[in-house]
C-alpha cells in the first residue's frame, strides 16, 4: 500500500510540483488549497503525513493544526526561523519544518524518514 501524503498550499505551483515529485516516487497524493479545505478532505482521507504551508489565506494554520488528530504534520514555510522558534513550532503532531524553496531530494528524504518508507 503506498503511503498517502496530503499537500496543503495556496500556491498552485508548489502544490503541483510537490504532488508530481511525490507521485513519481510512489506516494499517493491528495491536495488541498488551504487549512479549511484540508479539514474538509480529512473527513474522507487518512493521510500518513500532511505537508502544510504555514502561511495561507483563510483560517490561520495555528487554528487548523489542533483540529488535525492522529496525523503527522510537516510545515512548509518561506519564512526563515531560528532553532528556538522551530522547537516552539514542532510540538504535538508537528514532526518537521521544511524551508521553501526546498531541494527536491531533501524533501523526499525527509518525507521518507517521517512516514517510515
């Protein structure tokens, strides 16, 4: 069974690029355009990992994350953050913090490490 990854990003280029790369590497990919769309899709999808853009229009991500139960989340962010700030952000089901723009190879390695492929 392929692992399922949900890519949540308001930028179509990022969503489509990450989806293509992950699918070429054997993952099933579900996409969402924002946090609210993510929560809606989680009613029918059970991803192994959610790659979640930290800055999107609509409901703030900090309000979305507590509503996501039992699924690992890795933030995608263009904002540079210090180690202390990352430690503050990585708690509960937040398992990683991936800086954009990201290296495709590094993204794949981190996803593989998180989902245990």
